[in-house]
C-alpha cells in the first residue's frame, strides 16, 4: 500500500546528519541525494525521504505515496482527487529523474498534505 513517504525539515543538514547515523545503524543508506531532498532505503529503493522547503511554516506537510498497479490507475487516482476539489501539485507523468518507468501524480489532500499515486513500471508512451 505505502510506496514511500517523506517529511519536511527545518534544517536539512541537521536532519541528514541525524538520519545518516540513526538509519545507518539499521542498514539504511542514502539512495538518492538531491539539493533539497534525500531518499533513504536499501538496494536502490528509497522509501523514506527528508526535504527542505524554505517557505513552509512550523506545521510542515507530509508526503505519502501509494502504490498503483499501472499508469491507468495513477490517472484514475488523479481524476478522482481533482473531481473532489484537490489541488494538483503535479499532473500524471513519467519522472525519469527518479528511475525509468516511474509514473506518478501528486495532489494536495484536504489537510494540505502532498499525496501521490505511483507505479514503477510505466511504458514511456504512457
């Protein structure tokens, strides 16, 4: 059900140091490292993300990604969410910067959280 999730940090450098050390004791390491976000996990699969968003107040949004079986289901998720009035953060599309076949859509839930549906085996023609 849960594909991955993320939290936003007030001090990303302090959070990196904390999670590098604490998650390292459990065998988790940085799998992807962008300027404003780091993904931790094993075997090339980041499942826990920390991010920095400078314009965010003390109540930071949570990011939750739900697994979808294919791109059609990602599009259906996005359509249902927007029909209910959800703000689109990112319309359904391929995200090759994450890995080939990563197809996701991101919306804002009624409480302001960043909710995503994702499949990992989309065809480039999707």
